[in-house]
């Protein structure tokens, strides 16, 4: 009897252990990195992988925060910006690009010491940035309707694709020829031809506030778009399924960044209502609580981390919350 009871105890212990593992969240909060008494809104982030530095646009502070990820601390703050929104590090040229919404400039900084390297003037509201490292090109959304193409090394404007209204999130197709852009003012996803520098298609979208966008690297690729009114996550086809909605699900509110995590088959959406939503095709959506106003984030697959920019609240400083991905098969 004693041996039987002991055997049942081992079975129960194993079951508890399995349940504990199954209940492990898909994102684990690893640490919070204090970035000081930065007031107001934080915007987009970028990473210099070689030096393990994270950059955050401190929109309301007219500055860029530089975080040392090895030491998990603020390394320095770069002032003199004008409502910085998009940031992008270009490894091949070893430069940091900062898009400023206040004056429409794109400031370029040397990667080694982050000293000024140049200024590119766009018409107004320089915003999101995307980089094609292979082609050595930087793309910047700006103004009343344009995506500028900049030579990353020469820091020269190559072309400017006109759109019907200001573009928000956009994605570069791996084919090297196509850009997909959210244009909420025109209620559409715009399809752009890079070689011709013009818009070649318009896919209407009935939801309002289609701001963030990501590309699913399927064949052909699929576009993931988060909307705000209503709050939905839409997956849209390309190629033969061009503009067709392939998936539509409820989402947290005030989304501003969306990322596709291929190894874990998940999507992460950071929302200003204080949550990161985790979505997969095989399980119900889950939410991880952050803080009100934490709208922007950066998923870094090389580090298996999601960095969320959390603005200063009523108590405490602004911070970068670092989430580690888990391989829990029971969670999306």
C-alpha cells in the first residue's frame, strides 16, 4: 500500500509539473529598464545588434534614448531632435536615422559615437522608417502623402512616391519591387512600385485607423494590419488574393506596432490601452498587461525579445519593458 501511495504521489507531482509548464505565459517579463524622467509620448524603437544598443524616439522630449542592453541601463540621451517618431539603424552604413515629425527632417548620426552625420529635409511630418539593408536604401513615410527613398550611405534623396494621404505603417516585400502602405486618411492599403516610384493599386479598407502593418513571410506574403475603429487584426492576401481579407479577429485598443514571430508562429501587437496581444492560428488570443500609453514596441528575433516602450505614469520614470519569448506549446 505504501508503494502504491508513493507511486500515485509521483504521478500527481508529474501532472502538477506539466500543468505548471503549460500555464507558463507566452511572454515573460524579464526586466524593466529605467530611462529616466522622460515626459510624454514615446515612439518607435530600433536596435544596433552588434553593439547591443536599443534606441527609442522620445517624441515629447525631443530626444532619442540609447539603452545598453548588456548593462540593462540608459547609456545616454541625444537631444536636439524635433518630435522624433521613426528610428532605424542601418548596419551596412553604421548610421542611425531619426525621422522628426515636428520639422520634417531626417537626422543621421554616426553609429560609433552617435555624433551628427547629416540632415535630410523632407516636407513635413517625417514618421515611420523601413530599411532595405541589401539595397542600401532607407524609406521614410512623411508629409501629406509620400514615402521617400534615401541612399543610406550617401544620405541623398533618391525618389519620393506620392500617396493620397499621410502613410503610417508600411512593409517592404522581399521581392525588392513592392511596398505595401497603410494610408488611413484614404481608407486604403496602397501598393507601390519601387522601380516606377508610383502607386499601382489601392485596396480599400472599411475599418478606420489602419496604422501598424507587418508582413507574414509566406509564399506569397500576407499583410497583417491592425485597425483602431473598430479594433481588429486583419490578414490580407497578395498576388492572386490581392486585397482579400483572409483572417479577421478582435484586438486590443489603440494598436501602434505589430510583429510576426516566425519561429514561435505568433504575432505580437502592442496597444495603448495597456496590453500586448499575442495571436496565433492554433490557439485563442492572449493578452499580457503593460501600461496605459505603451503603444510602441520592437520584436528582435535574434534576441528572442520584445521591447515595449512604457511612458512615464503618475508614479515612476519611463521605461523599456523587456519580454522574453517562451516555447510553451500550449500558448500561442
